């Protein structure tokens, strides 16, 4: 972790220390392919659902939080081009050492940051893909509807931390599209990439073998970025374990020791381009 990482993030990492090792460990799950020594065979072919799709079900983890801190990790320097509005907000956030990150105040992470921080479970049903997140700010869920409904009109819905999502299959790839996000969101912790209420997130999920998955994320936000940008996040299956409750229920007492002062008023995105 770089020294530049914000106080809010550091505080929450401390809170998480006990939680992440408190998984329901060493309980062998049924229907998991195993090697001769009884360990999960991560290189086995991916399972399939009754209707023939690759089954994304399972508990997944993005590992060392590289993409939590920087969703643009590994991309070329010119891949992410900010509008003046977004550049000003990002500079303000970094100048204040990231202490205004909503995550530090027990608020949700948003999409796609939600699955770059902590383990999460995917549950497949024919009508929706359900995401269950073991989040330090409180367990949260996300529904990606696959029943044919369109994305809602933004004028008809309340902006949401996790947006509104619909999905469909393209061969063995599950495609999820999400809009309806809150304005002035955070896409990354350390790098403080912002998003506006015009954000559209497209995710392309695939599972090449039993123990691994990839989600290719495209950020399309014309108020915050001059062009869409894409990155791929590798995921690893957590076998023979389960999610647990996880809440930052002592965060308010910690916040009393902060002396950063109130955050500056970030201007709304408006018609920024």
C-alpha cells in the first residue's frame, strides 16, 4: 500500500483485519471437482447450468485490492482521459488524502468497486443474477435482471449507489449493463477516479475454468471522461467457505478522532463535458 493511501481507507483496512480471517473455513462443499489429494481442482472445466450457460455461481475474490485502489491499473497513461470537471474533483480528493471517500463513512462502494474489495457470492437464477457482497460497510446485494426488461429511464428512478442492472448472455459470456448511479461517486480509492450520474458500466463476465473468472469492465461516462475506457479484473474462486456478516459498527467512535474538517462542496456534474 502506498503512503498516499487515504486515512479513510487505512481505518477500514484495520477494521477488516479480523473479519477476513473469520470465514467458515474447511467445510467441504459438494459438487466441487477435486484432485487426488482432495483439494478443489481449480483447473477443472467450468460447471454449466441446466439451460447450458457457464455457471458463474460461487464465492469470488479479486485478491490483493489492486483494482480497488486503481481501476485503471495496468492501462496505458492515456487510456483514462478526464474532463475538466472530473480532473478538478479528483485533485481535490487527492489533496485531502482521500479522507472524503464515502467508504470511510460506512457507505456503499458502488459498481464496479463493490467487487474489488471483499469476497462476494454470485447466485444464478433464470430470471436474474444475484450478487451477495461481504462488505465491511454492511452486507449488500445487487440484482442483475435477465428477464428481458430494459434499463429504466433515468428520469423515472432514484439515483442509487449500485445503480440499476440488466443482463444477457452472449455465448459463454454474461453481459451486465448498469446505469442510474449517484452523482460524484468514487470508482477507486487511492486514485480517486470520479463518476457522474451519466455513468454506464458494462461488465463482461466469463469463467474459463472452475477456479477462475474474469470481468471486463467498460466505464462510459461522458461527463467525467473524454472517452470510454476498459480494464479486466481477474477473480479467484474461494472454495469450501462461506460469507459472514460484516459491519463497521464501531466506525462512529473512530470518526471522532479525525481532524480533517468537513469536505469541500464538490460541484455537481451538470452538463460537464
